[in-house]
């Protein structure tokens, strides 16, 4: 009877040891798989072509606000010139109001073309990373203003924060410079990190 109990205990002990070994082997395989995944992600970050563009929502809002400025400017212009058709009823306060309505029409009217051009440029911004270089496009369709910076020609990657906006400067050893911000590209921080990674540089805070 005692021998049977001892044999049963030994079998349980062997079974537990075997289970522990299996769990350890599974954990090791999981760690190796995670490590392989990280290495694969790093290789993809270094070699895979990546394209960055601006936020479609931000571009659309900029263009919509430009149209809204034109509408507001037109309304204020009507309020400015409307009383002129009844000059006998205009008081001193009325002239003051006409002045301020005219000033508002001028301000919103001047903002309209500027915002429209800015929105169009923002929609055309593009940064493409490949194995040899990064290609920037900061202009418009008629004037794309391309800039190509090879990885071994990048001298520094700088970052500056102003308020809630982040600004990045890519300085080339040949004197070329590319500047962009969180308003230029969707994922500007990731773009700067990938450029620094592929150029073997560290982002410098300025």
C-alpha cells in the first residue's frame, strides 16, 4: 500500500515537472516570436516605402472656412453699402457702424484667398520615403517644389514645439532644408522618427 502511494506521488511529481517544462518552452517560443516581430517591424521601417500626406479633414475644413470667409465678407459689405441708399436716415452711430462693417468685410475678404491657397497647398503636400531617400513636395500642382534628400546626406533632424504644434526641420549636409509641422502632414511625428531612423540620426530638441 505504501509503495503504491509513493509511486502515485512520483508520477504526480513527474507530471508537474513536465507541465512546467512545457509552459517554459511555450513562453520562450512566445518571446522569440515577439522578438522576431519587432525585428520584422524594424526592417519594414528601414526598407518599406512609406507615403505621408496631409489630413483630408484638415484640408477640407480650411477650404470650407475660406468659403465661409467669402460669405461673411459679402454680408458685411452689404451692411456697409446698404445705408448709403438712404443717406438722410444715417446718424453718426450709423456711420460708425458702416465703418466697422466695412472693416470686417475687408478682413474676411483678405482671409478668403489666403486660406484657399493654403488649403490647396496643404492638400498637395507629400513625403515619400524609400530605401535611398525621402522625397518632399511642398508646393502646388503647377509648382510642386520637389526636394529629395538622400539618407547619407541628412545632417540633422530637429524638433521644436510651439503651443500645441510641433515643428520639424530636416537639415541636409549640402545646405538643403525641409521644414514641416503637424499642420503639414498627418503623422508628422512618425515621419520625423522614420527619417531619423533611416538617416541614423537622433532628433534634437531646439
